[in-house]
């Protein structure tokens, strides 16, 4: 084998390995990416079916139903509502009328949460949730005659 041909084979092998590594990295990043959606986006079917994502908004007063360790509550952005089911202990700061972000999957019309995060003080809300609530509120005002 000539030196030129050997170099070509080495370069092709290196490119093949580099391509395989890049494909694995991209696949790992894609599977760990979690996007944020509002109840309005979920109601408009913009949220992925069968993939994990986050939903955020305010817990509607009077919507929390406890059945042992299972909890069902409704999250709203002021325009739309989504029912959330969660199995486990809720954060201490979880309250009706307060902000919440839940991570999980949409199953039919309900959101099955595997993690629930409550805002940690009176003034804090995740930037995405605050922007979504403000946009929904502005849209509701604009829709009124």
C-alpha cells in the first residue's frame, strides 16, 4: 500500500469516527432537552406528544385534589387550563393561586408530571412563565370589546 493511500484511509477512518461521535452527542443532547410550554400552547397542540416538556402557570384555587400520594390540580396562564397529575410529595411552597412549573409528559388531555417545582418567594417566577402569563393576560385584554 502506498503512503498516499494509507493517509487517505486514515483520514476516512478518522472522519467516520468523528461523525459517529458527533451523532451520539447530538442524540444525547436532543433527548435531554426540555422545552417550556404554557397551557395556551398545550391547548393549541403545540406541545410534543410522548416527549417530556415543562408546563408553567398558576395553580387554580380550588383545583387541588389529593388522593393519598396522588395529586391532581389545574394550571392556568389566564387564558387556558391544563389538568396536571402528580404522584409524590409536593414542594412545601406549593399552594393554590401560586406559580408552579411541572415537568413530565402529556397523556391525552392531562399532563402527567414527574417533577413539580413551586416558586420560592413572593416575587420570583421563572422568566418563561412570567412572560407567558403576561402575554396571555394581554391577549385576553385585547380580545375584550
